[in-house]
C-alpha cells in the first residue's frame, strides 16, 4: 500500500504593479481591475452628466437669475477646476476607492476623515435621488404617456412631483440591477452612454446655435429674474452650474478598478470636468439664444426641453430628448456606483454599521453587492418626499450639492495644512516611471483659492432663502431643509462614533504618515 503526500499549496500568483501599489496601503485586490483611460474618463463625466443636470436645473437658474445667470457658469467652472487640480494630485498619490474618505483621513486624522466620508456618502445618496428625478424634465416632453400620475408634467406641480418620484424609483431599480452585474458590463454601459451623451450634446449645441433668435449680448440682462439685483441673480443662478459640476472625483473613486490609476485618474479627473464645463456652458448659452421667448414664462418652467421641441420641431426635439434620457440613466448609474465604492471603502476599514456585509465583494463579478442595494433603497426612500410637496425637488437637489461641496472642503482644507507644514511634496513616480501629477510651486495659492471658493459656495447654497426654498410660504422645513439635513447627518455621525468607540474593536482605518503625505 502506498501513501500519497499532500500536494504543496500553490504559491499565490505574483502581484502586478497596480496590485502592489494597492498592497502598500494595506489592501488586497478584490474589485476587478478592468477600466482603461476612456472608462475612467466616463466614470467622472457620467457623474457630472451635462445633459442630465443642465436639463434638470436650467429652468431654475433662469427663473431666479434671468439671462445673466449664464455668467455664473464660467465662475463656478474656474472654482471647481481649482478643486479638481488638488484632487488630481491626491488621486496620483492615493489610488484607492473611497477617495474623499481616504484622502481626508490620510491628510488629517481618522475621525476628521471619517466625517468627510460620512458626509460625502450621504450626499452621494441624495445626488442619486436628485439625478433620478431628472426624468420628469424629459420623458413627458417626449410622450405624454410618461405622465403616469395626473396631467400636469411641471416638476413644481403636485402631479409632476409625484410622477417624478415614480419614474425615479423605476430608474433606481434598473441601475441597482446593473450595479449587481460584472463591472465589465457596468463599464460598457458607462462608455456607450457617455459616448452617446457627448455626441448628443455636441449636436444639440450646434442646432441651438444655428437656430439663434438673439445675440449673446442678452446674457448681460436680468429682466424676468425673480431674484432682485445683479449679485443676487448670480448667486442664486450659480446653483445650476454648482449642481452640474460635481462628481469629477469619481475617476479617483474607481481607482482600484483602473489600470495604472496613478497616471490615469489625475488626467481623467481634469478632462472630465473640463469637457463637461465646456459643453454645459455652450448648452446654457445655446438655450438662451434659441428660446422662442424669454418672457412668456415657459423657459422658467420647462427649461431646455421647451427650447428643443419649440425651436427644432417635435420630431428632432424628441429624438434629442431621447438621448438626454440615456444620459440621465447613465448618470444615475454612475453616481450610484460612486456611492457604492465609498460605502465599500469605509466598511472595509470597519467604519460603518454592518461593515462586514457592506465590505463583501462577489468574487465572480468583482462588485460589492450590499452597497448597491443600500444606496438604491435609501435613494428611493428620499424620492418619497416628492409625494409630500413639489418643493422637495429643489430641497433634494440643493442639499446634495451642499453635502458634496462641504466634503470637498474637508479634503482641500487638510491638504492646504499639509502643504503649509511641509508634509505634502511633489515627489514620486507613476506606474510608467514618470513624475506624479503635481501643482508644484503653485500648490499653496491654488489650494487656498480652492478652499475659499468651496467654503463660500457652501454657504451660498445652504443659505435659507425663503424666496428660493419656500416660495409659497408655510413650509419652514423646506426653507431650512439643507441646514437641517446636514445637522441630522452630523449628529447621526457623532452618535455612531460614540457608540462604536464603546463597542467596536481597534480601528483599521487609514492613519496619516509623513511618508504617505509626501507621496
């Protein structure tokens, strides 16, 4: 009788450069790394999604700012490019999922970074809900049969608000399913959707500009603006641009699924914001120039959908609006994906309730399934506010912007402190051996401007203007909704941190080190 010795265990396959880079931060490769440069660009661009956000908030910007609200666009773009430049530096040095949480934690401390991540992920969930509501601005304009509740499609009406919530829930069910599939499917949907959006945006811009009814000089006028005074019109009108130009950090959020992220993510963060900023500004300008009338009240209610169908004809207009539906779908999908990665990253460090479940990755698909379901369900629950009152549409939209702007400031602030203390330098190389993206000697002044801009816009957006948030009166909770929501988020975070400190094991969250801060 012969005996057979047990076979020696197979050695683990050698790690490639991307996996070694992740291992340096104490994490192993669980998410499937399959995204190239265009897919990384698509992640950031689809979150911003100019067709989704401009169509959703154009009417609001025009209603309160009049034609002059256009000039808030370049101002916000410059401010956000400052923030994006800082994020590009960080994406090169910390190519990890949960970007805002990871960056803030490593630049400051675990507690401060946790609150940055907590505020960011709650904000992302609210953005998912807000993006899903955008279908109401487009689908009923394509076919009246999409108005499933009541007859008035305006999102500010009771019928429109309720129908927006219903359409949004249906969309969230679809995006949640896609977020449970293989990330190669997710990437394909993103790339196809972004390509269609860019082609559609360019075509819409060209058609609007060739159907101009007036000269660009109209953008210096404020007639018809609900907000009195030039400064007031610009401050409130800036809500549109502020809502559009967020989410460019998603390219960094997907770093653990991107090939050569230290080289790729910084460039795609900047190109996604730059492309979206240019296309969005031209869309706003084209809409103002091609609108049949600036004074009949429709532009302040129906926005760009009205311009397309009125100026280009029902047939062409509806075809282009169908492209906008694709953009809204892909945007909702991308934002939900970003929120999933944030939940996964924080849970992996044991920093959230039910962390073990939220951090589990399906080895077959490379997708964290539980976060996708959690984000989808919570976003759908927020949509129920729309059944309560039409004012919830604006409250949800503004709240998500404030949450993200504040989370961004909780990164640019610690980054500026690290620079001033000499703990953040421009050293290091990417996967190809080239120097990491760096602002060099311009780092301190540009970082300081990015922080000041972010804090100023946060205050501007959160300021409880009754004329903006509660125009009908009698709903004080909508006037102060953003401030109250942010307060509840912080209080809930403090409560959880206190509970966890008494019951949880030692934290595995990232700690700041001088070597990491130096890159």
